[in-house]
């Protein structure tokens, strides 16, 4: 009898088949079946999940069914095939009839186990109940790895698949019931906003709440004045900034600060009290798990977490890196690093580093904190030049370059910093100057993107040092920075929100639902997102706070570790959420009463939906409040303008030309700092482009000076859609 292997994606199926022998392709409806005749093996690819939970027929209507019963009635949801999945299901059934063994070869993580064991396998068993079932646990799609794991198949990881199934059921019950009830409550508002529903989920809504909390801190932030006193010292080839030891002086210490400044402002010599330095070793980085890789890539490439994860997955499917979804940042002792390091010896960029590593026999990498037992840390499996045709996009090249260099840096030498501390007296006032310089690059040679900025070396001779000038600075405290992709991922990891694989998807979902937006690499909550959280907070605080989803994640982990079972966990979470759901029902009339107030305060949101167009947001801040971006709106009279996304901002609008297609460029006016807009207009049946700065252009309209047209600017010009000096 034959052997059936079920893979998660087409490229994975092809790689498995090709590793096991000569392949012939059998066309079946919309998919390829990869046959290995010499071993009587058939490999069938899926396309991820082929099954999903939906409401049963009785509960499909949002108006005619009771959404509370989605929680209380086990028959309210059912698992059904995803649209267009029947070709896969029919093919699985066809080949299962002629096979004596089924090998689950889906991705080696919880979701992959769930897809293979709980989506696909039931159809196998439906037609061949006695078929033998095993699993291959692949950390890469390299030929040697596949052959080795195929020869050492394991028992199915049922508890991993069950954990994934429990997650799907819990999230379906919570998401379906809460989304339906909140949407029905907000229906009058959503109709005017041209939105079908507002999305609620235990992870996404918690994340939205945490973003809201930061926005509240920023919105309510009151700057506090403070003062600093600085002395600018100079040596033969360097200037040194020394700070008064009492910096910063609070507002109530203003008199004291000014008195000190007056006393020393004309001094020209500082007396050295203490001059010390110390060497500090910096160890190479620790191996990359998924979370660390996402933070690394989003920070250095300024891409979204979703782009980073999908690009790593493409590299994995093309056999360039190991499996990118791993919780481990520790390599097992028997991992053969030498075979991978040797591949890089002749690399034009990395080869010199490898030659030194091998020459000094440094073939043991650094260690992280966790060996989760799932997969090794993310590892480059091939040595590729950056112009290799295996890379399909520039982003793949950039991601590979960072991952490859990072891996090689695990074997690098320690870097050495020299930390200086200079204690001085100006009259009797104490000042300190500190600096850090790099005296041995070590592993930083391999990963320059990890290297901090360093100061110049402080060289002081004698017991005194000249003073160039002494300054007193009046400053204000700044609000906390908004979340960027790296800090948002770190926030989710710290609060156990989502999994290493789902975090990028959750962020993208909030954007898709118009609850947050991403501008200039920072995340902002939308007015709808703010309205939702502000009205859910009095009712569902325990649901919004991270502890609720932390409890759920803990119970799902217990299923995976075989300490609990699916039914008990699902029922327990249902009971907990039912109490929260009932609290919403009791108070939802108060929720409804807030709709009109929201509509009055956010007229522009409704105006903007007249043409069915989404808000487009500038990447630069409003020139008035300087804290929020502006959005391009379309009004009922078919004109358009820019308004600030901060409802409390006093700036009413910036004008935008009425005709022509608007493109908001990722370039700023060098005169005022606002975004440059490209306007594509039509005249005499021909299209032409021109460029404006809306901020300058609005000023130019007032005095009819022509200011704001980039073509009229005396000091700058547009080159490759960038504002540059003439």
C-alpha cells in the first residue's frame, strides 16, 4: 500500500517529495499532487487551514438570533470547510482510500498540528478508518533534514493540535458573540460611517486598549519646565559637553539654577577633580527566535511586522532559512554549525568574517534563555550573494542580509568599549562629562546595524581644561513616544497577547478595521477606536486588560502540555466570558446614548464617507499642534481639505487643490517640514504632475503670492519626488 503525506503549502509539498525521490506531478483540479513512484508516496499540499468555525444556520442572522446563545448553545457554531477548499478535501479522500499510512507534514508548530490533525486528518479517517498516522517535524526544507526526519517519524502531537483547536473555538465564541452584540448596538453610527461591523476579539481589543492608554497619556500630558546647565569644554581636537551634577533643575529650582549660571558664566578654565576610564566588554547577540527577529527586522528595515514575518516565511519555503516560527533562542548541543559556517567561506561580503571565526575555532554560538524544544533558532541555510536570483524581491535580500549577518555574529569576538568619566569644578560648582568610545569592534564588524553611536575619545592633559562657553537651557519634559512596530511587538510579548505567528496579523487586523492607523512608523488610535474603548472600559475593563487573555493563554498551554483538556478549558472560558457579556447587556443603553455626541464631535468622519473613500493620513505632524498627523477628507460639496486628527487642535484645516489626483509623498518640505503632495491633473486630454506643500500653499492662498508651488521655490526643487536643495 502507498503512503500519503499531507503538507501545508505547495512549496513545502514539492520540497518534501523532491527530497524523497524522483517526482512526477499529478494535476488534480486546482492543486498538484506530488508522486514519488519509487517509494509509492503521494504528497498533497494544502493552503493553510481548510476548515473554520462559523455560526450554524440557526444563528447566521444577526438580527433574528440571540447572540448570547452563541456562548451558551454548543450548536451555535460549527466547523465547516472554507470556501474553495473542496478540491483539497476531495483529493485527500481520493488518495486516503489507497494508502496504508498517513504522515502529517504540515508546519511544525501548534497551528500546523491543528491544520494537519484537526482539519485534514478527519477526512482521511472518514474513508480509511484504520490508516496508520505519524508525523514529521521539520525545522527546514533542506533535503538532508527531510530524509532524516522521514526516517525518524514521530507520534502525532495531538495535544498541540488540540491546543490550537481550543484557541479557534474560544476566539470564535468570544468574537462572534461580542462583535455581533456591539455591532447591533452601534448600528446607527456604523451605517453613517459606511461600516458593516465593528470587530471585537480577546487579543485585538486588549491590544487596542493598551494603545488607547498610551494615547491618553500623550493627550493628557502636561509639560513640566526644567533647566540644565552645560559647560562646553575643548581639547586640541575635540569638544566635550559637561553637565552640572544637579541637572535637571526643576521649575521651583529656577532661581537656584540662574544663580549658579550667573556665578560661573564668564569662567574660562575648569579644574579637573577626577579623570577615570574603564574597559567594558560587549558580548555578541544571542540567537534569534521569532519575536526577536520581528523586532530586529521592523526596527532596522522600517517595515511592518506582517511584512517581516511573511518575508521570512518566503525565505523558508525557498529553502534559504530554517523555520521562522520558533520560541527557542538556544541551539542544542548537537546542532552542526560547522556545515553552515563553511558555506560562507567564499562569500564576497561575509567570507572574511568566517575565515577569522574558523581560524580561531570559534564554532560555539552564544546562548539565549529558552530551549522550547520546537525548532532551532532562525538560521541561514544557504550562502547567497545579494544579487542571487533566488531572491524574488529587494525586501527578501535585505531580510536575508540581516538574518545571515546576525547568525554569523553569534560566533564573533566580544567588542570592547572604553567608558570615560571626567569630574571637574568650575569655581566650586561640580560638573561631570561622560563618553563611551569603541576600541575593539569585535562582532560589530559583522552586524554594523547593531552598533550604537559612540563619542570621540576624551584626551585631557594636565589638571585644567579650557571652557568654550557655559549655557543655561530652559526645557520641557516630553510625552512618551507612540508605539512603533518594534515597541508594539515587545508590548504584545510582555503581555502575552497572541502568539509569535499571530501578532503581526492582529496588528494588521486593527488597521483593517479602522481602529488604529500607522503613520510615519508610529501607531495612532482612530476616533472610532477611541470611542469603542472609552465606552467599553466602564463595562468590560477585566476583558480589556491583559490578564484575561493571559489566563486564556495559560490554559491553552496546559492543553499543549497535557495538563488539561479542550472541553474543560473551553467551558471554563465560556462561563467567565458569559458574566462579562451579561454586564454589557445590562448597560448597553448607556452605550447607545453616546452615539449622537460622538457624531457631533466627529462630523468630518461622516463627511469623508460621502464618496466612500478612506482617510489618507500625512506622515508629518499638524503644523499647529505638532502632536497629531492630518487627514485628507472629502466633503459633501465635493471639495477636500486637510484637518488635524486631534479633535482639540485649534487649526481648522489646510487647503488642497480641488482638482487632480492627490499623492501624499514620503518627503517633507525643507522650508516648513510638512509633507509634499504630488497632484496629477488633466488638461486638454493630457495628464501632467505638479508638486505642492499644503502648509505653504495655504499661506500662499491668503496673500496670493504663489507660495507653496514647489516649482516657484527659490531655494529647493523636486528631484525623484524628494524636496532637495537647488
